[in-house]
């Protein structure tokens, strides 16, 4: 958790510069990214602050398929950290109320979801191979990705600084399993030394499938 | 340092032609003088008690049938001498237990045959093959069931715990009876076996055990005692009809009191006699290293009823891991699963077998050991 | 008339409509006598029952393979197999390998350069010089 | 050695007192677990070290002897109970000593007759094949050079002796450890002397009267009879074969075991070594053969040194308890 905190602070200091057409900004500060998990085997108990109350009932109601309650162990490993939402400025409030419905009506949407601090530009149905093996998840688990920096369609883009309010959109991903890479062998030698050492590495990576990207109307943030 | 182990006595003699007089096979029981001066000589009836019992008389057809086939026109007087000798053997009232093959009859030479209808056969087809002597002893007619080997242990080993408990209880009672009647030296001898009635009679006596483990038997001791005396000529009885059935034993066990299990077996003679009688009744042998740990009848029962450790892991799974095997999504096979088993599961093996038969290749059991497979490729049987 | 393959209309994407575990069968072979199978025997005795219970979707086949190293073979929906030799391994290691076989998807192991793979067209369209406002010179 | 022994005893004492406090009530069960049978003359008693009384101070000591039942070979009927010294049949298991002995025996049975010809033994002329210089080819000497095809082998095998040595006392200890290992696993069956596979009298009579002329028939009978005897005793193939050890050649037993090799093998004392003691499922030994084997292999128990004219006697063994 601490590593991702550092990265998100960095992002706060460098607001994005490009100004694509018809954008509107939502002033939202957030501490870290938290995939919310559905069911999981008994992962190791992480040291995440468990003081923050999570509201599984609300998450479960959103989930379409009926899954068992999230086991306590998963809670400890992936606590849901709500975003600190700053009150929207009048100008952003106006643009959202006016342009968000237009964005929703457009046929296709994309999203830059941040998982453990790393951005992935995804649309519904894409497959992500994370650069790490996510502990404590079993194939078939559904993750709720609630940190996204940009959300857009053909003509409109909603950019968050650094993240969009999580109530504005819903993005779910299913854990497909783990894949691995071909064995990489690094030969480490020194000059004038006949003996060389072979270092083999074959990491495992978790595979996610983005099963759903949907955008809620402005009423979600009661505009 | 180690010579080839089987040189031993020059066994060249064995290769000599069969005419060599075979060494007397059954040397009279080696005068096994026991190293220690012990009074009880080998009782004669122990010899007769075992393997050479009085068999039922052989059906007449068998004994006479063997003779008529050997109508060889050898020189008459030699034949007569032979016949005389065989009769004389029969007549010694030694009933024939093992039937030897009849005298080999030599067929007449083709040119000396006077019968006009006879035409010598040129091919083997149509002739009746009588086979060699290879499997002579496998035929039950020549080696009847009754003359199989019978030893001190019964034919079938008793495994059920209830039956074991009944047997130990009976052995203990009989030993205590012998002890109380003062027949010390009989304690380590052999005791007779009657039918089931004897079992119930013995169990009827009750055993009182006092604090330090010595037990006393009350009831009709003499009836039991003379039941134990070995009467000569009485057939060795298998454990199946000496001990009650498992159900009866279970019924007896429920209602019997358990106090007799406290009797201490510290006295070596008593322990030896009980263990010997249990071995005679159930066929269970108590290995020597466990003798020292058996202090009471309960200990003996525990040693006997402890099932042997499963030999292989497959047996262990079958006996102890039923929770895994019973799962709906788990299939367990104690034997190797080969390609043939997979085809059989698919239902394709029938076709493969048909093709084998068409090419008259081997279509035997699924997993044929490599050695036999090699034999098939080399064309051996 | 040349034979032309049916054009594929839809792409199978596991995990969208519903999720199907790719591993359908796990063959577990041990040996009764060889020393290298000691860990596998302990794994079967201790962990396998619970593992099989938590994964009803996977069919387990336990059988001996005498005079061979113990091995676990995963069969996958795409018809391929992955086998892992677990000779001289501890039961905990073997459990990890079993989980690896369960999580795997049976596809060939390949290098992947970009994390996201997609079959959808681009949401904002592809730039082309002939359309749009053209470049300001 | 003595120092170590004493220290071991005190530790045993401390663990003894520790365990009694920890297990709360001192039930009568305890003595039976701690005590081992101390076989004395009359009975097969066990040292009834009742923990509550003064025996707290007498530490547990392994029993000096172990019970051995002597059976009748033909009928497997227990004849008597004997008591053999623990130094002979109850030694601790030492895989390393057994390994030493088996390898030592294996080495000494190696024939070591591998042989190859060096360049000096290969037949043929030793002429220099072609002149040293001027032909533009590599320089060559005789035809038998190991570099050439058909030449000698450079450092090929030569017949040599692979035999190794092993201390006699270690070898004797290995022998008795093997016997103890078999005893402890219940695979040592001691039979009466004169162990012979007796065939029924009818067959003997038939053979004398010449009704069984064919040797194959007699062998067939012996084989089937041996199989029946061994199956009845549970010594046969289904129970892991057995090794029969007798003092001298026994006609029927050795012939029968040659006919049914997968039921077991029969050896006399001269041919037995540690490897044979450990190979098959069990050992069926004549009492006399067992005593002889132990007597031949106890050099570490009784030293050859005469102490004031008397050679120390080996531990006394084979005393009858119950006849």
C-alpha cells in the first residue's frame, strides 16, 4: 500500500497539460487505488489499515451475479479506501451536468483504470496481463476497479485530477488466472573469468478480463 | 569369498537317468534330539496328526480305471510281476492318497500289427492327444483336496475382532483349566479340536480376576479338560467349523463381561500356552518381538487385532483415505491407467480388440506387463 | 468451388458473460515404492482432499505410475496439457504447483509486450490525413 | 565410554522424573510403558519398577535378553520359548554398518576380469607406417597406436582385484545387527534342528516301488508340496519369499526350493552372508544354525585375550524358559 501512496502523490504534483477538445475536470483527490474483490481463497493477512469501514452490502448490491460474501481475509488484504472528494467548483459542476449525459449516450467508451498505481487504457472486453501476480485472488473472482484517471468516448473526455469520482462510473474485471513468461536466462560473467553464472527467471502474471464499463449519470454525484 | 550358493552337495546325481533309485524321500523324522533335556518326547500322534491323515477310500472306478488303460502286450510274466507288486501295495490297507500315473504302454510296431483294418496315420490330425505328465499332479483326481498339506495353523486365518476376542477368551479359559487341574507339562503340548459345541462349553465357564491379575476358572473343568485331549484318528478340523460365525461371536461379545481381559500373562508358561492355542484356533502368529510387551490378555488382544500396516500406498489410500476417494470429482485407481483404459472409458477399446482379433494379435488383458509383451513380439506363447 | 471457412462472427471472451475455469482435469500420478514420490504421497494424504473439495469444476484422477517420478498433468479446454514433475518436492510445494495448474489457461507460454490486448475498434477513431480539419501550416 | 554412559543415564533419569511430574496421576499404566521384560529363570517377568516407590532412582535399562519361540518347521507348531541375549538379537539398527558389510561382501565377490590390450599387446608388426617427413601427412609410428583404428586401448581395463577389507569386529557386528533387524521386524523364525521338508510316506513308498519312475513327476510333486507347505505357513510368494538356513545340505528342502525359486531359497551356513540375511521377506533358521552363526560372529563380544588364564566367555544365550 505504501508504494502506491508514493506514486499517487507524484501524480498530484504534476497535473496533466494536454487539453483535448471538450473536456471537463473533476477536482477529486485520492490516496490509493483499491480493487474490490468478490471471493478469494485465504490470502496472507496484509497490514492494510482495517480501520476504514467498508460497505460490502453496497458493493454486493451493484454486482450482477450473486457471489458469496467477501471473506474477512480478503477484506484485510484489499481494504476499500474511499476517495476524499473535494466539493466540485461551480464551473466543473456545470460542465458535468451538461456534458456527462452526452458522453453517456455515445456508443463506445474507454477508461484509463489505475491498478496498483499503473494506468491501463481499456474498453469493455479487453484482457489485461498485470506485470505481477496478484496474491489472494482465485480465477473467477470479480474485481471492482474504482480508480480511473480518464473516461471518454468518441467526442468527450472526462479527466480526473488525478482520479475521477468513483461514483460516476462502474468498471468490473474478472480474474482469469495466471500466465507465465518464457524462461529468461541471464548469463552473468566477469572479464577473464571462465566461469559464468546463469540466472533463470520465469515470473507469473495475473490475467484480468474487463467485463463491464458503465457510466452513471450526473445524479450519481447529486448534481 | 562367497561361493555360488547352490553348489552344496554335488547334485550331478540328479542328471542321471531316471532309473537312478531316488533317495528315500521321506527320511524317518530326523531324530531331532532337543538340545535341552526336556521330558516331553515327540508324541507319535503329532506325526500322524498332520499331513498324513486317514483319507476317505478312493472311488473304485478311479483305482481300477488306471489299470485297464495299460494293456501293453509286454512280456506277460514281467507284467504279472508288476501287477502283483501293485496289488500287494494296495492290499497293505494303505489307502492310495496320491494316484501315480499308469505304467507307460509301448505301442506295437507298425509292421507287426496283424489287424487288417489298421492303417498307420500319416498326419497328426484326428489323433487323440493324451498329453504328457507335466500337469499330472494338478488334476484333483490324482491329488485330491483331502490330501493337501495340513499344518498346525488352520487353513483360513481369522481376522474379525469379535472372533479373535472369542478365541483369546477360549484359549485363556482352557489354559487356566489345565493349570488348575495341575497338568503342567500338558500346558505346552497340543490340544484337540472338536466342533462348535466345545467352544460354547468352554465359554460357559466364567473367569474371576483378582486385583493383581491372577485368574481362577469355575465350572465343569473336567469336561473341558478331556475335550482337550488329542484322540488319535480324529481329523484335523479347520478353524471355520471350530469357531462360531462372526455374527455369533459379535452377539457373544456384546453380552459377555470384559473383566477377564485383566488377567495378567506374566507367567511365561501361561503366556506361551495361550498364544499357542490362539495360533491353533485362529492362525494368528504373535511375532517374538511383541511377546515382551504383552502384559495382560487385553494386550494380547490388541496385538492380534491390530491390522497389519498397508504394504503399498495404494492400499493405504483404499483403506484409510475414503474421504478423498468418495469425492464426486475424484477418480482413484489402484492400478496403472494405460492407453487401453482410456480407450475403454471412451468405449473405443472394443474396436481395437476387434482389430487385434482380425490380425490374430494378442488381445488379452488391458495392461500387459512388458516382459509378456516382449514374448508376444518374439512369437513365443 | 474452393472450400472457404465460415467467417467467425464472435470472439470467445472468457470472463465477460460468465467465467469458465480453463483447467478441466488434473491427473495426479504417484509411485508406491520410489523415494521421489514421498512428497506426493504426503500431499495426497493431507492436502488433496481439501483441494479437490474446493474445486468441484476440476476432475481429479489419482493413479499410481510405478517406477516413474510423480507427476501432475493438467488438461485444459483448448485441448492442450501442462505437466509438472513434482519429484522430491515437499507437500506445500506440490500444493503451489497444483494451484499453478489450476490458474493456467492451457495457452502456449509466450512473450507479451503490451499489457492490454483488445479486439474492439478504437473508440476515438484512427487519425487520417484526408479527413478532419487538416494540419495548420 | 563409561563417562558417556553415566551422562546418558543421568539424562534418562532427569527425563524420567520430568515426565512423571508432567503426566499428573501416576497410574499403574506407567510402569508397563517404561519397563521392559527382564527375563529371569522362572517366569517371563518384567521389572515391575513401580514409579511411586524407591524405583524412581533405578533408571530404565534395556532388558539383557529377548524371548525367541522355536517352531517345528513342518507343522509351524511352537515347540518352546527360549531366551537369547540382547547383544545377539536385539542390537540397535545401524544402517551404516550393514551398508559397510554388504558393500564389503559385494566387492570381494567381484570377478574383476575385464581386460583390454594396450598398444604393446596388440598383434601386428611394429614397423613405422610411413616416413616421418615429406608426405604432408601427420607423423605416424606403429599400427597399434591408440590414436589409430584397430590400435591398442590407452588406459583400458586390466584384470584387477576389487576386494576390500573390513574390520572383523565391524563385520561381526553387522552380521548380528542384520539378525537383530530381522528379529525386530518379526521376520526371524527359528525352527527345530534337522529342518527338512518331509514328503508324505505314500510318495516315498511309490518311489521305492518304482511307480513314480519319471524324475519330472517327482519334482512336480515336490514343487507342489513345497508350495502348499509355504503357503500354509504364509512364508511363500504371496508373503514375500523366505530364506531357509540350515547347518548342512538337506535333500528335499534344497531340491524343492530350487524347483520353486519364487517361493524362497535355501542356503547352508557356509553360503550365507549379510546380504542373504537381508534380501528376502523373512529368515527361517534352524536353531543350531542360528547359534552357529552367532558363535562365529561375536568376535567383538568376547576378546581373545586370556585374563589370568581364562578367556572371557561370550554372553550366555539360548536358555530355554518354557518347554
